[in-house]
C-alpha cells in the first residue's frame, strides 16, 4: 500500500513468512510482529514495536520510527538492517546468541528521555547518534561510530571505533569496565565541559597509535590506557584517574616510527614519525646478539641476522620529559639471496637484478639508483644495496686503496699504454707487481721491464715496485 494508518492500538502479526510494504505506515500504537518464515519489510514505518520471533527478516533500507525493537525471543532468527535508519524512543533488545544481525551502513538515533539498547553483543556497522536525554548500552557490543551531546551510559565493556562527544556531553562508565576507543574528538568549552565519570574504577583503552588531544574535560574515576598518549588538556580537571596528561597539546611528545625492509641480513630502515618537541632519540632493537642493538640516531638502520619477532623500543625525550613506545617488528626471510659488487674496466655493478639500487661511497649515499656505477680509479669504500620492494640486501664493503708516487721514484712510459711499458729508475733491482683497481694482482715482472699489458682490459692499474722492503707505487692507464 502507499499509506496505511491506524487509530487504535493493537498488533499485526505475519505468520509463516510474508511481506510488509508501505511507502508510509502510520501505526504508532501498533506492534508489528514477524512470527516465523522468511519475511521482508520495506518502506517507511511508524510503529510502537517491531518484533521478530523467529525466521528471517530482510529489512534493508527501511526507515523506522518506533518506541521499541525486540529481537529477544529464545529462538533462532536472522535479521538484515543494512542501510536502514532507525529512530527509537524507548529501546532495542537483541538476544545476540540466537540472532544473526547485519547492520552495514545502518543508522540509529535515540530520542526522548531514556533509551536502553540491550544488545548483548551486537556489531553495529554504522552510526549511532545518542540524542535522548540518556542512552544506555549493555552487552559486549562493537559500535562503528557513536556521537552524543547528552548522557551516554555504558554498563559493560564496549569497542567503539569512533566516539564523538560535543560540549555538554556526559559519559558514564560501569565500575571495573574497559571501553576500547579508536578515534575520539572531545572538545568542551569553558562554560560547557565534557564529563567522563567512572561509577567505580573504569578505564578507557585508546587503541589508536597516536596522541589524543582533548580540552575542557572533567574526568572522575576513569583511567586512560592503551597504545596512544592521552592528553586531557590544559583546561581539564582529572580526579582519581591515572594515565592522563593535562598540558597544552603542542607540548605533548608522541613516539612513533615506521619500518621498511624488515628482512634478515638486510638493512632494516627505521624512520622516526614522532610528534611534539622531541630533541633526543634512543632506540633498542630487541636484538641483543647483534653488535649494534642500540642507536641514538633519529632514523637508524639495523641488520637482523635471523627471522622472528623483535620488540623494538623508541624513547623520545627533551629536557623535561620522555615518552616511550614498543612495537613488535616481524623479520621475514630475505627474498634476495645474494648481492656482490662485480666490475669491469669502467664500472662497478651489482651481481643481482632487482628493481632498485642505492650506492654508497665512503658512507655517503650517491644520487644513483641504477645497477652500475661508473668507476674512474677513485680510491674509497664502496657498497651497493639492492632492493626488490619487499626486502633489501647490502653487498660486502669493497675497499679500493692506492698511493701516489714518491719523489724521485721510478718512471713508467708510455703512460697511457696499450702493449709494452718501459720501466726506468729501478736499476733492475727488486720486483714489480701490477694490481687492478679492485686490488687483484694482474701480473708480476722483473724490475728491469718491460711490462706486457697487451692482454689487460682497459682501465686504471697500480704498478708496485718493492725494493729493500719499501713499496713504491705509480698509476698506469691501459688503453687499446
């Protein structure tokens, strides 16, 4: 029907399944009951009570204005409220052990003087707006989004993904209860504070890994816990509650970090993401068998030599305070099995083919992300880190050394050379060795020469003449 109205009180019962479809049904004094079977409810309804005793009810995208919703019968039932909008003035009861209920993108608004939501373990995957003078929740429930400017009473433990409280709101928590809150926005005013009252020792466990900054709160008998830093605010009052800071938000230090490449025998990168006036950092990687288990750098690198879970702790501090966070870092098996520096006459290059590389010379990161690095005989320590996006692996450190020739030393000519190199100044005494740029011996000759370099690859070499225990060295450029 397009519209349906009742003037008197009573009830409508649907037995063994059926459909109730109305664009608008004004039945404020009537109870609508589904007794059994597979049923469907569509349209806009104004009822005293909606009840499901057994069977299934598809009530998706329904607009319902009622005093009461009753899903508490001692029989099995399945109810779909996805995308529905409920407006309740007295309450809602769910026997969760016998009721399969879905609420994706559903909304519920409590109105009137007192609304009791006795859910007993409901997962509400939508928004709840508590506008009734008092809205009470009981049962171990999970609520995606809860907003209030009135009184909300939680008589048992709850998980609330997002809790928004406007000025004037009052949150009452049962004694010994734990409320797990993800995101939270609680900003009172100087004339209209937000009150958080524990009816016995209660705790709010903040589950978001960030700092929570509030102000103009009045907290009595409620502790703050969890992984976040909880700052009630400079203008807040906290009585009989532990775990709260009461300072300006800009002064709150919050330790946080990100991890890249947590793989064994790699270079695990730790990036500081802390907030607040931090002036010093102290890291403990939970790896006491390593030689560098601690660091004072802001963004350190650590190499784990085995897989497994490691408790990594970051402590941030300044002249007046410190804060600490510990997180479990799971180190996986490295996906890159080997990485070595190889070479030819003009280049150094990584032995492994991966998407990305980082080259270091004397500990300084170069602006070079390719597999090869042009080499021109420069002395120094070389290292390349190969990365496949999941893991990285550093090569062993390659150290290239060399000495300039001493005054009045022996001479080589021609230089550059392509075949035979003549030697002067040795008087034919001692021995001569030729080393390539990577410190590998290329050949040995008599001190009188000549040196045959016709088979040598082009590049820079070091010619070393050892006489009476003293080494004399000169550079030789081989070209063909």
